[in-house]
C-alpha cells in the first residue's frame, strides 16, 4: 500500500529553494519523502505521529 503525501505551499516553496541551492540535500529529501509513502511509521529519521492530530498521549 502506498500513502499519499500532501505538501503545504510552504513545504513546496522550501523544496524548490533546496533544489536550487543544495541539490544533494534536495535529492535526500526526495528519497525520504518516497520512503515515507511506503513506510510512514518506520524508516530513516525515526518518523513519529504529530501530537497536533491527537494520535498519541502527551505526557
């Protein structure tokens, strides 16, 4: 199953800036985004659910 990632306008603008000024970092960001589509709860960078969406308890 592949998940859909929806970027905010700010995220898109930041990715464009990254592509223009640091192509290597942009490529790494793209790889992380692709990885998150396949495995959003595991993988590189220790992904976690956002507390703003109430998916885990704030202790």
